[in-house]
C-alpha cells in the first residue's frame, strides 16, 4: 500500500499530459485507422445518402495499385535520399570546419543556423523564384545566374521534370536543415574529451586517423539521431512542396500532398489511408531506433 501511495503524486502530475496525448494522438490515430477501412469517399453532407461500410484493406490496395500514388512514393523516396544525403554531408562539413576553432566561429555558426529560423513557406516563396523553369531570354533565378556566369549548360526545368522534379525541392530543404545537423555534430565534437585526441597524437596517429578511429565512432549516436529526425521530417514534406510549386502540380507531388488533395475532394477514407501508410513507414524507422536506444540504456 505504501508503494502504491508513492506513485500517486507522479501519476497525478502527468495525468493531464496523458489525457491530452491519449485524446489528441492515440484516439485520433485509432480514428484514422478506422476511417481508412471504410468507403467514405464523399463529403459528409452527402454521406447520408450512401451507407458507409467497412471495406477492410481495399483502400490500401487501390492506393498502392494507383500509378499516381506510386509516383508520389517514388518522389518521396528520391526526395528522402537526396535530402538526407545532402543535409548530412553539409552539416558534418560545417561542423568539422567550425571544430577547428575559427576566429569567426560565432558569425559562421549564426549564418549556418539562420535558414532554420525561416519558415518553410517563406523559404518556398524565395526558392520558387530561384527555381523558375524559364530558360533563354526569359530566364530568371538560378537559370539567369548560370547565364551570367557562363554556365548556361546548367540551365534546366527544375521542378517541371516528371522524373526528377522533386530533387529540386530537396535543395531548399537541404539549405534549411543543414545548420541543424551542423549543430548536432558540433555538439558531438565538443563533447569528445580532448584527452582522447592528445592520447592518439602521442601514439603517433595522424590527423585523419584520429578522425577515423577516435572521433567518428564517438559521433555514431549523433549521426543516428540526425538520420532518424531527418527521415521523419522528409516523410511529412508538404508545405515546402506547396509553396515552391502547387498542391496540384503532378511532377513534385508526395503522399502528404495526396492526402491534402483527398481531403479537399471529401475522400476522407483515402486521405486516412495515406496517413496510415506514412505512419507505418515512420514506425519502420522509429521502432528499431527505440529498441536500439533501450538496449543501450540497459548496458
């Protein structure tokens, strides 16, 4: 009885959060899963004329068979690969340069972190002009810059390419989030005791060997956390796509855009099905990470 009383105050303290999370997270997830298995493909005001029945996984099967949704999934895969690769590369590069203790470190750190403070919509408006598809005499944005610098052969249609248009959307995303990854890696570098570096130098290790065998292994938890965060963000990409192009623009659409389009047409069952698919993909990424973290904590 005494042991039970000891847990009462903590439970009461976190109970408001538990109630809010239970209602606005888990209950809504349950409702979305339930809705995704019905034939609710019309606006609520017209729903009374058609009985909504449970159709099981039919909505998921139709979605995965759809060429449009397959295109969205391919776009998402390409966007995720380019976004994570570019962000990890530039983030690590900037952190490595700042770790060398530059005099203007504070200035550069602020410059690198500034894009993260800009909203995706505001950044998208600027990048919409930079990624303008006009070429030749009507060129503007990056195409105009390439003309002025003698790099006209680099002009292209950017977001208008059906196969690779989404790759252009990854550019502003990399610009925005590289500073965040830099901060993570820089904190990792600064968290490594200097004695480890000095001991390696005393043993005759060269600078690249210190990074390869001493520093990089210490940064693996930071890299894993960055990969999980960036992967989670890439799967939800929506506002950047809509602000750079449009939610009806086929070449750059992604599953989150499809979900919004289904909502606009009152097809709530398919919208919920897309959301459930994204949730399952996120779980595939997050659950192994949580298991790995739990095992590390037990050691």
